[in-house]
């Protein structure tokens, strides 16, 4: 990945954020099990993913070659009962974490990395994962 591709990931992350911010707030739908059936559930899921992956990125930045074990975002979603939390809470946290991620664009060594759940990865790899994952869900939700 060259610097143009790196910047394009952040353009994509901003577009994804703009799309989500444009959604009408939605009440939790506890009985819904799939993201594409509820924008609330999609936002909650994307929040959980971004939280977990941002945690990894920050650990990669602050430690030399860390070997982390983290919860899968779906487990985080379940443990924190994200399906029933208020839309505004999810959106506020999602925007806050997105700003932290966006601030990394010009300030980090994107090749810095380590392992998470025994898999090697980098900040660049996690940023690509986040952008692609969100884009996938947003295509299903529109």
C-alpha cells in the first residue's frame, strides 16, 4: 500500500461516518439478529468493531510487538448489551472513536504492528479491515 492508498482509506472512513451521521435515529430492536435488518444494530455492531480494533491500534502504538488477546467484537456487543442501548449513546461513542482513528492518519507508522489473538497485523491492516468492514455493512443497510 502506498501513501495514496493510505489516504484513500481515511477518505472512505470519513464517507462511512458521514453516511452513518445522516441516518435517522432508530430505537433498539431487540428481536432483530442481523445487522441488515436494523440500522440501530448495524451502528451498535460497527461501534463494537471500531472500539476493539482501535484498542489494538493503540496498543500497537504504545508497545513494541505486543501479543494481545481481545474479545471478538460480537462478544463485546453481547457482554455490553449493545442491542438495547440508546442510538445517541452509540453514535456519540462511534464519532469519538472515529476522531481518534482519523487523527492517526498523518502521525503514525502505519507498518507498526504486533499480534492480536495470535494473528500478526499492522495499523495499516486494521485500518483497511475497519474501512472494508464498514463499507460492507453500509451497502447492506442502504
